[in-house]
C-alpha cells in the first residue's frame, strides 16, 4: 500500500513539474544556443532528416513522429525521456535551458 502511494506521489510530482516547465517562458535566443546540441541529429532549417526528424515547423506539424500533437507537454516529454535513439535530456538540461529550447523551437 505504501509503495503504491509513493509511486502515485512520484508520478504526480513529475507531471506537475513538467506542466510548470511547459508554462515557463523561455528565451529563444538562448534556446538557439542550446539547440546546437540538438542540431547534430535534428535539422532546424530544412525538412531534411538527419539521424532524427527535422524540427523545422515543429509546432505547426499536425503530429509528432510518435503520433502526438505538438504541444509543450508532449515535446517536453520527449526532451526529458528521449525517444527511440534519442537519449533523455531530463538530467542533462536545466529547467531554464529546456524552456529556452522550447521557445526557440516555436520560432523555427
């Protein structure tokens, strides 16, 4: 019973912190600098695929590569947990860097 309560609390805390970050305003100029790490695998200027999908017009796409709509929460989830060959960046990027990156992704 205690394990279930702790697991539920951990999941809830993770979701709430993710939603708070999704609502945080970022700096697109700083996000462009953060994107340099992403640019090794993702294109920002053309639709050409590298190792990962192009992120040009990411927020304008009807669906992400995983089938989800391109919302802040969905994109943050992929950044945090990774997907396929993409590693998780939850422990690599700070909350500010993630907010900045997401602000930049909205401009491309």
